[in-house]
C-alpha cells in the first residue's frame, strides 16, 4: 500500500508547466481564476482521487476541467501502470476511451453525413443495408440506433465475430430484435457497430480514416484515433490481461478487437488535452461563434446532436450522447439539464454543460491490473466539485427550447407509430403542427397509414357552434366525413369504429395540448 500511496505524486500545479504540456494540443492552460473557477475548490479533487486509489478502485487518472475555451485544471494523479513495474501517471497519457468512441467519433461522423446530404436521421437502416430488413428490422431508423431505441440486443454473442469482420456484420444483419423500434431503451453496442459501418459505406472511407481526417485532424487532436502506432505504446495506459499478456495499445473491447480494432462502439484512444480540445470546439460551436473553417459540425447539427431526446422508460439521450438515463451514474448531480456526456467501460468519462460553458474530463484505466476497479461515482463527484468551483457565471445565453407536440413527433418519426393503420382522428380547429398545417391535412398526406374518418367535439369541427346538438359534416380540405361526438351521441359507436384500427386525439384546451 505504501508503494501505491507514494506513487500518488503526479499532481501538476504549476501553471507555467501546464501551459508547456498543453501547448502541443493548441489549447491554453490558465490559472482557474481567469475563467471563473476557484482553485481552492478544485484542489479538493486530488485527495478525493487519492482516497479512491488507496481503496484499490483505480491505479490513477487524469482530470481535466475547462471553461471559455481554456483548461483551468489539468492534473495527473497516481500511476499509469502498476505491474510489472510502477509508472507514474503523466497528463499526456493515452487511454483506451472505450464507449467514449460513440459520442466523440461515430455520432459526429453520422451527423456530418447528414450535413453532406448523404443521410437522414429518419432513414431506415434497411434503406442503406437491404439485408438488415430481415426478421422485422425494416422499420428501425438511424435515429433509433443513435438513441438506443432500436430494440436490438445489447451485445450479440462473441462467437458471431470469430470468423472475421465481414461475417460478423452479416450475422448482425440477421439478428432478431428484442422489441419493436421505439418501445424499449436498450443500450446496445450493436447499434453503433452498425452506425460505424454506415459511415464507412456512405463516405466511401474506412471509419478510422474518416474520423482522423474529418474530426481529429481539424481539431488538432494529434494523440487521438484508432489503432495507435507502436511508437505511442509507452504512453498508453494498460488495461488488463488477455491471453496471458497485459493489453497496452490494443482495444480492450473484444468485439471491437475482432472487428480489426476500429468499430463504431469502441476502439478510440486519446488523451485528456485532446478531449479538452474537442469539448471546447463543441461548446464554441453551440454558441455559434467558432470560425466555420475550424468547426467539425454546424451549430444547428451540434444542437440537434446534443439536445434531449426522450426514449422509452423515461430516460433522455442525445444522438450518441447520454443525458439522463440508467447509464448516467458518472453524471454530476449539479449539471444543468443542458449537460450531455458519456462514460466508457475502461474508466473514462466526459461531460459537457453548455449552460455553464464547462467541460469535465476524467480518464482512468480502472481495469488495471485485475479488471476489478470502479470509477463512476468518483467521476460524478469530480463533476460536482467542478460545478461548485464556478465563481463567475458563463456568458452563455439560455439555449432555445424546441417543444414538439404529439403531431410534430409523429411527423419527425415518419409516422412510424401509425404504420399500416386505418386511423380515425378526433380534433377541431386547434389541431395544428409547428408549421401551421392542420392535423387532418398532415395525417391525410402521411405515408404508410390511412386517415379514414374525422370526429368533432363540442362546438364542432371548426369550433364555431354554440349548441347542444352538433350535426355531422364533411371536411372540405380532405373530403372526409366528420362524425359528431356532441350530437346524437357523446361517444363513438361501434358502427363509427368499424373500419378503424386506431383513434388519434389532438385537441388544445385552455393552455394545454392533448
């Protein structure tokens, strides 16, 4: 234990030294006071991490906290390697980022395809991979994959990957979903393996090369990428043994390893300063003040990628990002609702809060040396200290909120929820989309479903009648019959419902929308 504790000596506190270390990453390291952070509060992080190291939960880690385009706290604590020889942890240690691959590499690569006009989030996966339609997967969309609402299994058997990458992807195409799309939230590596394949297919470039050229290189992330070169091995934090040898520079995730080391769900390696560069770029992009030539995505695409998407079970996800879900145990209790982040199985965590103009990076190799460490609670507490350290409010405007009614959600999702249905609609003049189109007009022209009948409530279809007996009518815009539910009957009869599969209700009341 004494040797372990003696190794907790890598905390870097000299701002001049920090600036030199970070210069290669082209992001300034400054006195925290200059960016509105309390050095005294941030100083509580080191003993917090030290205690977890002493408890055997990790060998060491790197903490990086920043605001306003600069790093205010960069510290390496503990050891990078324990056996066979102790190596202290430098701040430029390269880590296996594990599932941080999904928001840092794959999701922005997908959004770039959207911006390039090669993909729509509402596209079905089968429209790009026809074989994927097998066994009821024909309605799964790209968005479903990004928010983990596809219904696909979390991980298919490792045996499916033993015959090489081509055969592994063929077996994914043959998987049977556990649930229809949109009905269950299942965090699935399979989703992002597919998205990585989609990026390669539509860009005509292998995923590793695409990420290097379109994300890492433009942002100056020199130490981040797939398949790290042999000359970087000495800087890489080892994880745990595989086949009798300690993994160092080879991806820990077994499926990513069998896929050649570069996959949509895992395989990315990187440093804390590089992730600070990435985080600062996203924060600046969300403020729409970064030069276009230096941005990886437009402000609008960034906003769409990082906003809250409600998924089944009451959780919220971004496109590739976590927001609030069962996987948010590394999220600080003090982040705002605008925060987005992710964790990685190897002991990595990144959270970005646009409303606070704050990023918090914690990288460790918690699996070293025996695969038994745990760091998610620690990452959450570090985030809380970072928020508590804020002494000056961020000059960031409250982001605009996009409110979608049920009709807007149907339109966004391509009316998938009503696919193959014969629909009756209960509505009046208040039923309209964000674009101002009436609900009957929207549903009448919706693909994959049939609007059969309309039903009117009190005051009639146009909301203009003040009488106790509202007659049936016909909608001149759609030509459909309007059956009154405030006339001879106050509820639909069996005859009215005979030709219908589904009733849709869309009426505003006093300040409400049902």
